[in-house]
C-alpha cells in the first residue's frame, strides 16, 4: 500500500523548457508516480525574467498557450503565477502539500544562483528539489583541456566535445499525466504580453507559430527542404537555407538532443553528412556560449578580453537610432534591421553584418546592440546574445579580430547577389538595378533619378562613410591597445 508521503503531489516548474518530449524534469516527475502540479512563474523583477524583451514576450504568450493545451490534453493543468519564484515556490509547496519539486536548469548564472537558494529553502522544509540539465548537449563542467582549464577557442572546444560524444536519445513525451488537485492560476491575458496599440507584432504571425508541435514541424521542413544545401545556402538571407529553429530552441520547445539525433538520422538516410556536420556545429556554438558563461561568468556585464575596458566607444545616439530603424543608408543593414522589426528575427549573416556596422562604423558599444536585439528578437537568449555580440566586437572568446571589419556593401554583393533580400525589405530601392542596389551612393544622380531614387529624400544617405568609419574604428583599436599596454606596463 502506498504511504501518504508517496501519494503527496510533486510540482513541475516550467521555465525555458516549454515542451513535453525530452524534458528530463517532467520525465522524472512522471516516473515518481506522484500526482503532478504544473506551474510557470513570471518574475516581477525584470532582472530575473526568462523573457528578456517585448518580442520574446510575444513568443512566450503563444508558447504558454500551446503548452497549456498540450498538458490539458494529457489530463493536467498548467498554472500561471506572477511574482518572485523565491516566494511563490515555497508558497505553492505549503499550499498543496508538495513533497518534490522538479525543474530543468536555465544555465543563466544569475538564475542558477537564485535557484540554489530556492533548493536550500526546500531542503530546509523537508521537500526534495530535483534539478536537471536540459539546455545544452554537453555538461560544461565536465569538458576541460589537457591542463585542466576550460577551452577558449570554439574549434578546440568542439573537437573535444565530439570525442566519444554520443548524447542519449531524446526522452519520450508522457502518454498521460496524473494530475493533483489544481492550484490557482493567473489569466495569461492579464500578463499583457501581447502588443495592442500599436500591434507591432502583426507581421510575426506570417513567419512564426510558437509551440512544441510547430517546432517539430519546422525541424522536418528544414530537413526536407534546406539541409541538403545547407553548406552553400546558409549565408544567403535571400534563400530558405537555415533551420529557423532558434526561437524554438531558445524557449525549449524542442531540445538540442532531439535536433541532434534527428539531423544525424536524416544525414544517414540522405547522405548529407557534410551539411549535417556544418549545421550541428551551429548547435555547438550555442553550447559554447553556455560553456563560456559557466566557466568565465556573465559575459553581459564584462568584456571577455579586458583590454576592451579601455576602448573609446562613441556616444552616437543619432547613429544608433538610424540603425535601430533601418535608416542608415546602407541597404544591407537597413534590410536586416527592418526584417528584425517586422518578423522578430534576422538571418545569421545579416546579424553579423549589422552588428559589425553598429560597432565598427557607427562606433556604438556592443551592449547597445545587444540590448536592442534582446528587445526585438523572438529568439533572444541573453547568454548566446552576449557571446555573439562580443565575438563581433573582438572582445569575446575566439573572437573575430577587431580589425576584421565587414564592408556591408560587399557583403551584400556576395550574399544577396541578385538584390532580392534588399528589395523585399527596402521597397524604396525596389526599382534599382542590381549593380547599384548595395551601394546606391556610388551611382550617379541621373542613374538614381531614372530609377526613382533620390538620396536624402526618399532614401537616406549613409550616416557614416564606410571608408571613414573603418579608419576611425582602426584608430580607436590602436588607442585601446596603447592604453591597455600602458596600464599593464
């Protein structure tokens, strides 16, 4: 006969793991045999929120709606609470007589520190905390170099990670859920996660369907339509050449392990080994970002390369605003920034181009760009975002050297060779000849006028001359090196 303790409920605390399949915390909770409660908590303290910006809030609303429906279909109920998790988790435990609390770690240092405090409070109350790793493919703590130190270069990290690497297969979703008596829940609409006046997210629906089922469908679409050509098409924003799984992975609607195994299986079936290897290295870069944060601390607050503490960033609010609005006068940059505003997403190649332009031509701090991306990207992940912006800035681990400055015009010519991407997002230039579309300032006024374009009137002139911006960036870099050397002398 089961004891009263064995039949007492357990609590499953969802965070950025909004799925039922390959969810270690949920799987272990089901295996416990206890009746289950399910909760998602939205922190009142914005520093602890799992949604870092307004676009991510939009995704969260729809993802929670999908998760709640999936749980209900299996016999459970997702409860929503707003407040401080450090207060609400013990409160729910007392209210419902919970004996175990299951969750997957977020692997953001500031969240993990708070979670350790919650775990200690639960243990003090004779309640068992059960935390699991589900965000990454590898355990960051277990991978060190021959000297017992963490890796700082991605290629070495990824080679080491893949040695004898055989991630377990994804865990199945439960067939049914044994639910405990439900607890009170907020109404999701009361959280006001969706924009209303104006509804700047109206275009998101044309691109995205949040939720676990949509994540699986997106993966299958990528495998069937884009994986075979991934090596050649991955840098082309004018083509469907990438997986577009980043928001689904970011919100945990699909696990990296599930993606890994499904890509490997598809590669074996279709002989797309090179393409699969290249794609999985992108999943590896995501792991590397979490690895760096685990070993070196919060990259959002400090430069990985301390020399950049001396960098003479420019105060350029006009340039920053032009960049945010897609009005820099650089077509490739403007197309990307408008795509971001319209869809909540941006292709990876334009992310690098726009970041480089903001940092190295306009001269703004990488944190300014990071903050805008976190507010406007549906896939905003503070860990990956920080590592990526520092990589472009030259201040990060295994970073592109600062003097490697993307020319956005030549990047456009190379990766949008027919101008389709620019024409889609910058309609002012739709009639421009392909030879002019990535650098219209180089065309004569007569050529532009014949195509309906007048720089400074219906399309802006460049806010920064590309040559002058490059020279200013290199001069700033030399100043930084001199000041850093002087400090260390």
